[in-house]
C-alpha cells in the first residue's frame, strides 16, 4: 500500500513521506548470488544492475534524480556520494539508472553501480525537480567476484562458489608427519553476520583516525584485507579475538573448542564489542575467512607445516639446545608445528599483473607491521620469486615458508654457542588447503616456493637475502663457513613403533647409523617434553641417557617407551610432545635428533538414524570408544550445525571405562543441500587426561527429501 499524500510536479509526483519501495529481494538476490543471506535488506554486488519499484508516475526520465551515499560525510570527491538521473543505457564508469517500466502509480528502475564502487551500506534517495530528496531505503553493496570488471573477479565459477558462498570448511593441523583436518562452520551468510562485519570495519583504528578517508578506500580489497587482518585480532584496536598461547584459558574458551565463527562474532557483538577469549592461529584465520567471504572477497584458509617465525628478519630461524638435548627458550625465533593464515583473491594494481591472484593475509598477531599487528596482503607470486622488497610483509611470509633452520648448542655458563647443524629443507612443508567441492586436502607448496634443495630454490633464497642486504659476508649472525661445511660421523632419526593416541603408551625407536668406516662411541642424552603446537616447552615428561658403540657402517635401533601415566598429567590441550636426542660423538661433532609428535584424539562415530527429510526431525547417534581404563566424569558434548540446530546444544555425559558411550541428538533440517554437524567433547577432571576433542559429519543431498 502506497502512502496517500503525494508531492506534485508538472511531469511526476512521488510520496511526500518516504515512498513505498519494492526492493525485489528474491529476484535481485538470485541475480547477485546473495540468496543465502538471512536479511530483509537488499544485498547486491557492485558492477551489476538491480531493480527497484516505487510509487510515481508520468515521464520520470525527464526530472528524476537518484542519490546513493555511504559513510559519515558522503561526497563526490571521496566517491561516497553519487547523483545520477535516468539514462537510456547503464554506465560502466559510474552509477546509473535505466527506466524499466511505469504504471499509473509506480515506476521500476534498474540501478547499476560501478565495478570499483565503495562497498558497505548505502542510503538511496530520489528527488523530483526542485523538491527535497525522499529516502527510498538502504541496501548493502558487496564485492562482485562474478563480474569481470571487479578487482576480486574470479573466472573459475566453481572456485567462486567455494571461496565466497561455501559456509563449511576444512582446516588442517597436526604436524608434517601426521596431518589431520577438522571442520569449521564459517557461517558468513547467517543471522546478522553481515551487520557485524560492517561493524568491524567501523571500529578499526583506520576508521577512528580518519573515518572519511577510511570509507573512501573501501573500494580496494587490498586495503580492506589489511584493515581486517588487524581488526580480527585484539592487540591494538579492541578487535574481535584475543590470542592466548599460554596453555591456560581461564576466563575464556580453549581455542580448540570453537567450531565456527558465528558464536565468536555474536559474542563480540553482545559483549559491546569486547575481544572474545581466546583464539589461536586457526581461529584468527577462520574468522577472517568468514568476514572476507561475507563481504564478497574470495578467501580460503592455508596451513603451513613447520612454519617459521623469523623475529629478526634475517631469513634464518635459530633454535638452541643445552648439552642434555633440552630445547632452550632463547631468542625470539621459533618454528611452529603448523600455522594457519588466509589467501584472498584480487588484483594488485600497485604491483602489476604478475602479482595478482592469491594474496596472503594473516590476522594472527605475530609481529607488528606499520606499527600495528596486521599482515599482508603479500602476493603469493612475489613470495615464490623472492621479491621481498614489495608490499606488504612479503619478507615475513617468505621466511615462514622458506627460512633456513640453524640448530645451536648453547653453554649457559660461558655464553658460547656452537652450530650443531643447519638445514635448508626443514621449513614450509605440506602447505595445505581444502579442495574445491570436496573435503580433501590439496598441497599448494609448489605455489609458494620451488622444489626444496633445487638450484632454483637456493637461487631465490640468495636473491631474497641480497634484497634485504643480508649477504653472509655482511651478516654477523651467520655461522662460520667451516661450521656449515662440517660433516657428521653419524646420522639419526626417531621412528614411531605403534599407535599415537591419547591414553596409550608412546613407543618409539631411536635409529642411529655410523656413516664412517671406523667404530664410533656415542653418548646420547634424550628428553621428552610436552609442548604447545608452537613447540613451546611446557612440562618435562621423560629423560634418559646411554652410551653406545657403533661398528663401521652399522645401524642400530634403540626402543623407547613412554608410558601413559608418565605423560597424562603433563600433556597440554594441544596433545603435542617433542622428543630429542643430542648425540655426542667422541672426537666428532654433535648430532641432534628430534621429532615432534601429535597424539590422535579418540575417533568419533556418527550415524544418521533413519531417513533425513527437510522440516522433519531426525536422530543422529554419536559414539566413541574411551581409550582409558577409567571412568571420565563431568563431560560435555557440544553440537552445532547451520540450518540444523538453533544455537549450540550442550549435553552432559558420563564416559565409562573402555566402553563406547552413545549420545543421541535430535535435529530438524531447515533447508535442502549438504549440511554439517559439528561435535566437540569437553572434559574437566584432575586425575585422567583425556582432553578435549572434536569431529564433524556431513549430511548429503541424497538424504534430503522435500
């Protein structure tokens, strides 16, 4: 029903109050790939026409002017204000309106925005002749990866669907020897996620310092990506998530307990925009994925195994060990078992066509960039080619995937350090992401660097160091040439001999081989420590020493057993253990043998009982086998699923001795299509360390019937 009062002119009249506007929500959403959003507000993508209808009549093409504006002080200079009348064809350079149809009391207009329009919430008004503008309403404008003129244009449609519209993701973790994956509910189109994402932009340091300039730059995905890499962490700006790598999470949630971004973003909003406790790298990356996909920038998570944190920027990571083989917390460099960041797809007009495509963004607060904790966008092509002098943060990301590892023996009494060995192939392995349309792992290591050990890879490394002015002859931190060229008399490695599961004994083999033609006597100091996934030591679990003699060219295996009671109270929630053996060879150089171990969680079995139908209740059975010969009390099963459950369901359970407990979850499927249920077991008890663990299950299209 249109309002009854109208402003009249010779050719046209519109409502004196706010006109009644039909935004054609369903039709526009379908054309703009925004149908999945839960919103009563029009959500469209830039560079593409959308249709609206409002009350009016008679020759609107002669005297109708539209006004689209966004931001605190809209202006044409900052391209946050556009005025345009009706034209015969849509403009490719600016905002335009094309008459579609008129009737006795309404007019339909097709409105187009430019490919480089500022994204965000707009107010749309219409003015007839010399009258005051009448507000038609508001709409949200997003990036458009389906449009060839947009900086985020992605020509592969399947990839576009995956990296913009897919709400479920796989994130990979563990270590290079044992890669695991877990599900994540990005939920970028659910509830008021879009409004929260826009709120994040309006609370950034950039906006607070100069809101007009900040909004005017929101046409640029590289600017927006950098701003959001800062805002997802809370270090400088009361951003979304507060990091915590202490292993103690009082006053917040264990980072491993999150199963989706929705709860985090909602918590941030409901708390009055106070940082959510707590996150670690995959949480930061997952939340940034949600925000960027929501705004229309194609984005995915990337996991880098044996990821370097090169604090001093010399492209070398120094690790120190004492004479007993204990890893020392000396220096700011470190190597994490894994690290998760983001890749986003857009052009780099500031660098040139070769550097466009996937760009690295990292919201984990590791090192400040430009005075605040932000990282990227760093062109993936620039990283592979060693172009470390280019914007932004290419040096830091290059080191994460391709630094050299230096292992030192440090004598705390004298302060003397001696190089044990160096390795150029240790850092940046099995770089992983989720496959398009499947839950499989895809290895993208070759997109970050040339083959390890190849002449090309070494040339790129030397090129990078030269660009940074770090040639060895000028580098006081570099080891001496004779240290690098020294050859060990023996080699060693740890092999796993049995299962790697929480609740089970840990069985390993230390394998030592004499590389020389004469016998060698070796004194071996061994230690095992519980660690965080960042390899920070927490508790010593075990230590031992032995003296062995190796005949010429002989290989020997030495069994090691660390019983479950020895580590049950020492294990961190990351369930990681580092085992080292520092081998002192008589009349020879030292050899360091180490292995980082991640213990597996109990497997969760999930079964859908009966036929799954839309808008019908279905029961899902959840079960797992307790690996511990003890009763586990005070456990909570947390269940989450978009279009399956309202919010998060929590069930308290009792886990009996070495039995398979069953829990039934009743769900109602609201929409057709593949849906995912996320399960998380949380336990609190002082005696038995089973820990927290998670799983997920997909409900496939064949199970759905309207």
